[in-house]
């Protein structure tokens, strides 16, 4: 699939962003088989990027609007990759194509309590109703056949977005203590800040702190991982990152070039793998 030029980003920034997207898509299914999610640039009437779903199961125009994202393409990619992290479907960045993305109102509900609303709107508030259309509604005319196909596509996307929390106890160890790991993609689920007691010191009569970010994360199959990233810059406040420090966020996808397993343990029935000597991919 072609790589459109991303407005507002330098050539180097675009190269880095598309490389991140390439790594994200590694191991995922072909879009011709399973479909794909699309981040669409802002277009006439839309000031923000948007998320769309391409489904090969939908006749005619198979690209369906899902939701609005953010104005920044980079931040939109961050949000979408976190939302779709557990999906087997790939994620692409594309420009808006009115001819291919117009639904012609075929996704408008014409009956029942949600009459006059679109399927993507109802999916947010009552997915069970969309599921009823997808599995129980009987089409009477050709246009309604496409309507039910769209409902099934939306439910398929909803299942993807719901795969955020693995079943309790389903996590497995990534290996044994001392083993080295390479090329990991992890989604951050929780962040804890803690002072490094060995680096806390006094400079110019004032205490300075090096605040580590302890990241709790999971891979695509739900395996739990813990890693600590030491601070590069000092902070004047305990438990607070320096303004110069790279602050990670819950839901963000991080990519690890290499790391070593320092510990494998079980807590409250869930298996965790703790990593050290972590080298992040840039």
C-alpha cells in the first residue's frame, strides 16, 4: 500500500514514523484476507484524523468510518496502534478518498429505537444492538444485505477493540532468568515513578533526584512485563520527572530492540517477566 506524504513532518520524521508502522504490522494478516484499519488524514469538514475499517466482507465500498482521532498524525497513530494492539489486522495511513469511503447512507438504521442513527454511533453506546442486526436481522432487499454486512464488520472491529485486558492468569513467562530477548512490542498498561536512591545527591546546596519510570506492559498475547527506565536528567522534586525527560504514557506502544530477563515471578496468580538492560528502538 502506498505511503502518502504526511503534512507537517520532515522527511526524516516520516521515515521514522513509517518504520514504526512497518514494525507494528509485522506478523499481522494480509489486509486482503482479514481487512485493515486506516488512519485517514484530515479532509474537508474534518479538522482531525479519523479511524476507518476496511472489510473485504462488505460489498461495493468496503471502507467504514469508525471514529475521530486527533489532529496530529503522530498522536493519532499512537492512539490507533494502542486501540488495535491485540488485533491481527494491519494498520495503514491513507488520504481520504470520497469515492471509496462514501457509504451512501447504507449504514443508517431505518427502524427501531435507533432509527435515524448510523451504525458506528450505536456501536459506541449499544454494541449489543449492532450485534443483533449482524446476527439476527433478516434482509428483505439487496440494500439491506449490505447493511447487515456492515453491521458484521463493525462488530468484528468492536471485538478487536475489546481485546484490551487478557484473561486473568493467562500471562506466560517470556523466558528464563538470564535469557536475552529481541524485537519486542509492548503496550504500557501502568506507570510508576520512583526515585533512584543510588543517584540522589546534593548539587549547589539543593537535593536532586533521578526519577525512574517503572513500566508495566503486555505483549500482543497478554503476557505481562515489567521494566524500569532510568532517568537521563536530574529533577529538583522527588517522584517527578525532569521537564527534559521523555515521559511515557499509558496505552503507548514501545518497541524494545533488546533486553535481558532479570526475574520471572507470579503475583496473585499472574505471571510476570521483569526485564533489565533494556534498549529501546528509536
